[in-house]
C-alpha cells in the first residue's frame, strides 16, 4: 500500500512536469491537493503512533483523489487519469495500517510518503 503511494507520487510528478506548466491556477490547485494528501498521511502517522484509529482518513483521501483527477483530466489523456485514479484509490486505504501499527517499518514508510507528497506539492508550485 505505501509503496503504491510512492509509485503514485512518481506518476503524478511525471504527468505534472509535462502538462501543468500551462496553467498557474491548476498548478496551484494540484499543489494544494498534494499538500492536503501529505497532511492526511502525516496525521495518520501521528494517530497510529498514539494507537488512535485514523477515522475518516480513507474517505478524505478518496475525495482528494477524485478532485485531483478532475483537474488533471484537462491536461492528461483520459486513460492516464483513470490509471492514476485507480492507483490513488488503492493507496487511500490507509486505515488498514491501524492493524499494522506495531510495524515500525510501515510507520516510517508512511512518514516518508507524507514527506514525498509535500515535496511534490512544493515542486509543482514552483
């Protein structure tokens, strides 16, 4: 699941590098969605460390994924957007990590993934 997130990050970056330079508004919008995804992942990480269940995080990530793909559909082939959306949906099931919260490796990967989304958000904005 977390490795899927990293693949999605690389995929989004490649799509955005090629296409989004045409619209500053959409670049800012995509950057905002990616930053929010990062924030959700960071919050999930914090909750898991405290043995708290990350309520509603999956659905929030699903909705952010939908909105992100809504913007990207104007710049990227529909098939590419569909693939991206499926990858994002698969990656959004982070509440499942609650049952693996004792695995420090998974928590470190989650934290790293949150950072990667944040860096991508910042990079796209520039």
